[in-house]
C-alpha cells in the first residue's frame, strides 16, 4: 500500500488465492449420524453419542501409526464432526469401500462392539435414538473443490491443497482432472 492507496483500494487490489484438494485416486465419502428422538433421556442416547469419538480417535491413531510404518493402514483419511438440528453428524473420508467395510467388521476395533451395543439398546428402548449412514464411492477425477484465500475445509483440509490452476481454471475443467506433474 502506498501513500496514495487507501486501505479499501489495497484490499480490492489484492489477489484471491484459490486452491483445490490434493487427493488423487478413488475416494469414499462416508456420512454417519445420530438422531436423538428422546432428548430428555440421555441415559438412552448418550452411550451412542459417546461411541463415535472413541472410533474416530482409534482411526486417527491408526492413521498416524500407519504413516510411521507401525501398523497396517485401515484406509481412514480423516473426518469432520458437524451438528445438525437432529443430532451429530460425521463426514469421513476413506481410501476404499473395502477398507471402510473391513474396519466395520474388525472385532478387535471400536466399531463392532459399539454397533452391537447400539442394537441391544435399540431393542430395549425402541425409538429413543436412531443412527444412519450414507456411503459414496467416488471414482478418481469425480470431485471438484475450490477454496478461496485458504478456506480449506472438507477434502482439502483432510488431504491438503494444491493451486487450483493445476487442475484447471473453471469447475468443469477441474471435474475429471488429475493434478498435472510439475
């Protein structure tokens, strides 16, 4: 900014930095949530709510251990927890559906015991709490993202970002694109 430039002019002269996600390859986006139907009964829904943070912590520990070469990679890339009017909601990113489903079946991990406990509680108190999930298997090149001025959330926050121009200037160019070498 010079003596002749006002702060407003300097702000409008600044260039917006655009980035896009750095992920290459196939991807699985897994949404899972809980619907609290009897909020006055935390004894019924709190155990369900408490299970997810344990699973996410376990998955983050595995991701770190796999990066060090100390454990087999379960395929979990990361997660973000959201709150909706009906209950908590977690968006997870995975390398493959095979790895997601394999984790869900592992008896020595947190998911399977939590799933069994939920089913037992649901039979005892039907309608008190519900769970749901959606799984999206996304082929390579089928994701388009843009982050202006470093506002990386979602996939970009989980996998890092690259300059948007490495995939194309327009959304239609980026969709179906892979990061170019260089």
